[in-house]
C-alpha cells in the first residue's frame, strides 16, 4: 500500500493513535537507511579513498570525488562503476577500503537523520510506546550508535522505554539476527508498528506481528527480489 492512498501524516498518526488507545506496545525501528541516512558515511569513505589513490589513479579519483548523494547505490562497488570507474583491481581495493571503515564507530557519526525520525520516535515514547531500535549493527558499534542517537536528538536507550538491540557478532547474518530478535520481542508483548528499509525484514515483522502496522521506507535497500506483503505501508520519511 502506498502513502498516496492515505497521506503519510495519516499513516504515522494512526500509529500514535493506536498507542494512545493501548499504551505499552512495541514500535520497532531499523537504523541504517530507516531512521538514519548512511549517505554521508559512504561519501566520506569515497572522498578518503579518492585522496589515497589520486596520485596513481587521478581520473578514477576525480570521478569518485564527483559522486553526490543522488548517485549513491546500495553497494559501493556499484557506485564506483556507475561513476565510470572500470579498473576492477581498483574497485576491489575500494571495496576492501570501504569495508574496513563503514562499520567503525567514528564513521557512524557521519549519518544524518531521515527527516522527522527523531520527532516521531519521541512522539512514540510520549504516547506510551516502547521504542525498540533493532539493527543489523553489531555490539562493537554500540558506542558510535549511542552517540549518533544522542547527537541527532533521538530518545536514548534506557532499558525501559527505549531499547537498543544489536547483533552479538558481526558475522551473524542480518536475517538470522532479526528472526531471533522477533522471538525476543514477542516475549515483551504486541507491536503497534515496525519500520524497515528491507522488504524481506518488513515482511518478517508483518508475519510475526499481524496486529500492527508495518512500514517500508522508500530509501535504498539490498536489491533482493522480495515483494513486500500487500499490507505493508510505504513512506518516504517520518514527516507529519
């Protein structure tokens, strides 16, 4: 279902109205490309790599420096190819460079908010909802994640009204972690809503909590050929 059938404000207000009628329910938020935009994290890494290779690959460096937010693809190697970088050895080197930085705490601080996300999360808490940040980030990223949430004005994890669930290990597949997270969350009660950027994951939450409203953020995702369930609502951001 698209937000055009009902306005985005109506859809988001519906979650808050549900919480007012029945406080204590969960509202689950993914982080990357859901409440946060990772675009500036990618761009910082591209700029740093361009500086690193400028002397030996000046044309590629120039093309990487020219990449802007609109040109970013989900995978950094696809971004580079779309920018005109065709040296496969350089692309592999870029991927390794990106991988060694993208999941590090200092780089998390580059993330910006999806418009309206901090305010909506605060409204969920004010209406008596339990905010759960359930993310594919792992425990090594806790420090940067908590700093990012605080800097960007999100309700801080406190173990009561706001929970932060991270993967215990980096190499745990995201789907496995989210499936295990769903089982833990069901022990806490019903869910009023969930918000995801991955169709596979939003379908998982929809199946686990059919009583709730489940939202797909139209940002970017892995490109897996998964069709969202017809009940899933689509929104651009969290502005109301």
